[in-house]
C-alpha cells in the first residue's frame, strides 16, 4: 500500500503539474478569449468522457475484487467491445458538438481565431474518448505505477510540444488540438498493450459474454447516472458562464478554476490507492478496517492537499504570482480564487465519500446525491443568470458541494450499520484547524503590514501546515490503534 501510494502521489502530482505549468503559457499566448474557448472545449471533452454508461468505473471495481469468479480477460473483452459500441454513439455526439461550435458560436470563433477548424475540435474529442476506460482498467488491475509513467510521457508530449506549436508556429488552437489528438491515440495504444500483457492473460482466453453485462447491469446503470450527473456538476459552470460573463472574463475564470482544480492532482491518487482496500473491507464486512482506512485516507488528504492549498484562500494574489510570475494581468481571476478553493475543499471529501459508497456497491446513493446537487446547481445558476451576478454562481458551487457532503454522510449507515458522520470527525477537526490558522495568519499579516511576496506566502503556509501536521499526527496515532 505504501509503495503504491508513494508512486501514485509522485506520478499523479508530476502529471498534474504538467498542465498546471503550461496553462499560464497557453493563456498568455492565446489571450483570454482564445484560452476561454480552449477551456470550453476541454469541458465538452470531460462531459463526453462521462458518457460511457459507467463502463470505466465498473471495470475498475471488477478488477479490484479478490473474489471475482469470471476470467479477467473475458471481463476486459466484454466491456471493451461494449465501450467501442458506446464510442460509436459518442462519434455522433461529437459531430453534433462540431455543428454546435460552428453554428452557435460563430461570432466568438471569428473573434478569437479565423483559422480555427471544427474538424480539429471533433477529432480532439473523439480520440480522447477511450482514455478513461483503459485508465480505469489499469487502476483496478493494480498497475497504477505503469499508468503514472504512461501519463507522464503523454503529458510531456501533449502540453510541452503543444506549447511549442503555439509559440513557434501559426497553427493556433487547431494545431494544438491536432497534436493532442495524436498523443491521445498513442496513449490508448500503449495502455491497451499493457493490459493485454499483464491483466487479461493476453486475451487468449477472453470472450465476449452478455452474462457479464447482465449480472452487473444495475450497477453499470447506476454508475452511468452518477457519471452523467457528475459531469454536469463539474462542467455546467464552464458551459453557462461564457454566456453570463463573456469569453474574456471566462478565460480569467478558467485560469482560477484550473488552479483550484489542481487540488485533485493529489486527491485522486490518494483515493484511488485506498479504493481497492475499501472494496475488500466492505465485502468482508470488516468495520475496523473500513474505519481505519477511511480515516487514514482522510487525514492524508488533509495534510497533503487541504493544508497547503488553504493559502490560496487568504492570499489569492500571491498564489497567482507564484504560479504565473505576474499578478497585474490576472483581472478578476484573483477575486474568483478563494471561493473556488473552498468549493474544491468540500469536493475533496465529497469524492472520498463517493468512493466509499461505490466500493460498497451502493452507487445509487451517489446518484441520488448528484441529482439533488444538480437541481441545486441549476437553481443557483439560473438565479445568477437572471441577476447577471457571476459571484452568485461561484457561491452556488460551494453550496452544492456542501449539500453533497451532508447527503453522503446521511447515507453512510446503509453501507454498514456502524458507520455514521463520526467517520469524518478527524478530517473536520483538521479542516477547522487549517481555517483558524489561515484567519490568524491573515490577521498577523495585516497587523505587521507585510508586503513582501515571500512573506505573504510563507507566513500562512508555515502556520497552517505546522498546525495541521501537529494535530494530524495525534489523530493518525489514534487511527492506527483502532481495533476490531
């Protein structure tokens, strides 16, 4: 577990830092409006990636199970072919998306780049489609170290050479999208070859079986609902906000959202590392292991993710300066960052609870929660659109995440009777310590009238991380001593 966690953290953090490193360069090379359009296209890509009717998440869970009966080669073959069928439908959706881009955003496109190619947009969307499926299979097959290596080289190629295309050629967004599509194809081929060799017995014994799908159809459909609503929850702001604030302001918003979303760079590898243990403990009904694993995972998230990122709440301008090397050109991005970071903090623990419910075979809990969140999101965004108030839309994101967190805690006893909200008492204590330390650091900076850039970042970072680490160490020791 420790070895996988270490490789996961190292690999995912490095891979996550690649786009984080290059996105400011994309922003300044393309300009706010062109960058906003690129981020809009990334949102469409993310939504399409969730339209695999829950196949990717199902493969991850099935490959994680120890008591699996069917040959893994047959499972991979069956779901791979089903995924290809669904992918054909996605091609149709992608063509429709191209038509949307070409017919409904003509003024935006002509304003940002006369040479943009709708074909490049479509190819970019289609070629990225298989990545979540093969990534999920590699995670379930405990080949996460290999996955991190593949993603590293893919990311270096996709973003590094993409940056060179933008800075040294005149191909613009279209050239960037074509190159990234080529990288997606190479990544998919590499991932599948690895699965064939290490997971599915070379597919020699693999066969397509409708029974495999039939037995898991309820679970798959629940995950499909979760994925669809989840995609809407995570991307709806990026679809609606361009119409609310315009492409230029949306470009600044996208930059702030990218910095806040960087929290998931560390969150996902930690949760995915613990996910197989959640599955195994819940199958054996081992309450002690469930609680111990959950609290250990939550404390790891608090120390490695929540604590350092809290600095962005109290010093957003300094955080942007550290990231981009400048702050004077950031416009409204600095104002967006604190609320987006708070919403991301709530999203961290929402994602952790979602993984626990999914591991316990209760994805419908997540589905009900996501539907409720989606309704709340639509209501908040509709009001923000009517009032023409973008900040209300950002507050809505925070309220929606908190709503999901409360609902998932409420459903905990239906997984295992002994589970309740108290499973989150340790991370809640740590989060409280982080926010109190952040408030104190802000007060201290104001009292001494500190203006030095290093001090603006260093004072809150040292106070928050030190206090959180001390408290977490005590709680971690108590977690280790948990007995059956």
